[in-house]
C-alpha cells in the first residue's frame, strides 16, 4: 500500500468484502513502508493481535505499525481498540465500517497524544469517508513522534533510568504517599529520576499484575507520554509477577527490594560489605534464574543489575548455590573475627555505645561531631553501609567506644537482613543504644516503630536506649519541640551544631556511670 496513505479504497474494499463473506472481523498490520506485516482473522466481535516481539520495542517509541481492521456493525472504536492502540504503542488504529453489501463505510481513526493538561491519552478523530483522508500519514507520524520527543526532552534528565513509582494499597489507613516518598528517596540514591508516582486503591492485590489490567494500561501510555522507561513497585514482587508485568508493559520492572540491594551494591566498599551484599543479591536472584527469559533480561544493566550482574544471571542454579555456601562461610569467618575484636574491647573495660536508627536520620553525622572523625556522610538513604567505631571522650575524662551501624528501613528485605547479621551482632555487645531519629521527617513516628520492631526481632529491644531527636534546628516552634521530647522521652540535638550536644553528652555519661546502666 502507498506508505503515505492511512488506507486506500482498494485495500478497504478487499477487507470489507472478505469480512462480510466470512462474517468475521479482519485486520492488517502495516509497516511505515506500507508493507503488510500481519493478516489477522478474528471473530464477529473482535480480533486478537499476535505477539509483535520482532518489531522495535521501547517504552518511549511507537511500534512502527498501524492497524487497519473491519467492524461488521456501524460502531465507533471501542475500549478494546483503544487498549490495543495503547498497550502495543501502535502508530495509529483505523476501523472500517462494513456495510451489509460488503462495501466500506466510514472509517474511525485514533492515535496517542503527548502529555497534556487534560490528562487524555489519545485523540479520536471524527468519522470520515476514505476518499476524504489526506495522503499525509508519514508526515503526520513524523510530527507526532517529534511532539512526544519534545515533551520528553523538556524534562532535561541526565539519568538513563527514568521511573514511574507504583503502589497498590489495600489498607486505607496506611500512609501510601509517605511510603512512595521514601521510595523516591531510595530511587534518588540510585541516580534514578522519578517522573511520576501512582497509587491504586484496591480491596485486594491482583495476583498477576498487582494493579488492575486497565490501570496498568494507563501506566504504559503515561510512560510513553513522559518518556519513562522503568517501573518501580513499592512491593516485593514474585518472579512470576515480574515476568507478567514486564511482558505486558515491555518495560524494565523492578521492586523495592532490588532498589535497596542496588544501593547496598553501590555503598559497599570493604570486603566484608561486598560479601554481605553479594550474598543478599544471590539469594534474591536464585529463584528468578529458573524463569529467565526476555522479560527478566530487562533486569540487567543499570539499577537492579549491579553486584553479581548479568554474568551471575547466566550461570546455573547449582553454581549459584555453591557460591552462596562459599559466601556464608566467609560470613562465619567475619563473625569470628568480630568476636575476637569484641573480646579485646571487653578487656579494655570500655563501655560500648551503638548508634541505631532509620536510614538517613543523621547517625554518621552525629558520630563525626561527637568524635571529631570523618565518616562519609551524604543526604542519601544508606549513605553509610560499612560500620565505623571511634572512641568517645566525655568532659570528665570517661571514655567509651561508639559504633555507627547500617540504617534500618521499613520492611527490610529478609535476605538482606540475614546477610548483615554479622554487622548487626555488634548491637548485642552494646551497653547503650543511641536511637537517632530525624524529628523533622513527618513520618518520624513510623520510623521509630520500624526501628524498634527490628530491634525486637533481633532480641535487643530491652537494652538501655536513649532516643535522640536529630535535626532539631529545622524546628522553629521550640515549644512543640519540647513537647515532643517529653512525649517520647528524647533529647533534641542538631548533629551539625556541636554546641547542641551538651545535654546528650551529660545523659550518656550519667547512664555509663550508673551502677545498673540506666538513668
């Protein structure tokens, strides 16, 4: 067919005559060169488009195919037609009405449109006769793709990963917005640019897609409009769910656990930290190796593909298990060496203070200010991964060992938790836990709950604990700060202001000096 025409009278007549003769819908998929790529014979009501894996696949480009098909009844484009247009990222969809005599009637045409204030995804043109269609398809599609590209370029993004965050919420009382905001910060720590956040409220999760299929179709169109190429779910997805969603959307799909694992892979610098991260990643990937296919291959490269990387995805399950056993042996050796270091500390008779808290609460900054050390700090989640110990000298010449630990987070992945058991064992030997809380965070109460839940899970919640409200300098209402301190039995400080640490030092020294370790 001439590539510049949407459909010709001759092609339309062939389609409608055959369609009426067999009483079934017939469709053709045309390339931009005007070549027929597929002929589809459907039922009286619809057609089923085959897999288009052989054609270009990208979440930010059209497929390069347009669909021309018949309607046996005088009806406009229906929801199924528009769904095909969106899900398959077709250049255009055209339905030709079939008369009772088999002759073509009017045509109904729709195409996707760039992001717009109305929030609409497609434009449905008024019905037209084929003779009224202008032969301008190639020029039209070039202009349309350019409009999409301009919308995407206007965001000025340097990152290769451009994400839409997704959460399906079944509990109306849960702070979904706060959870997605935390996921945004996790993504930012991976150099991922977040383009949009979507929450869907449902009575129960869809076992295959989490979201409803219709909502997921909207997400695909939104991704095309804004130029997103990555979906990050604020859940832990099963291998089957990742496969289903990746196949349905033709996009890279990762979950919250993978984002956290990716951050840990970036942050681990010591041999010990790298062993722990690789162990956690391999345990996460092991059940996914058996179901590797084109959808899963989208996990490799960029976020979600660091650490073991693609080579580990290619090796068989037996070798992965062997590697896990080897790493677990290394972890046991680390535990032994840590135990020896703890014995040396015990011989010195110095009390041990361990700093715990939610990630990015300011633990490392507080350690640096208290001990005048230079532990790496940055306004990112999990900026500190490898534990750091320093000596803390009090005004009355008392000394203690103070240790910074990896930050906690809500729903910490189980594999990561078990891999970092050797690190967390430092907490068992602590005499005092310094629970640092970012009081400027609106969700600080849920952070307290999450940290205390983890402390309870590892069996040390009963240890002497001092709550420290950090970042108090961001509070202008001092009376409110005092009320919060009384309510939570906490000490307000700013780790960036050494002069604010006096009350904390006095309380710590008093606790250390007391016979039973409490104050």
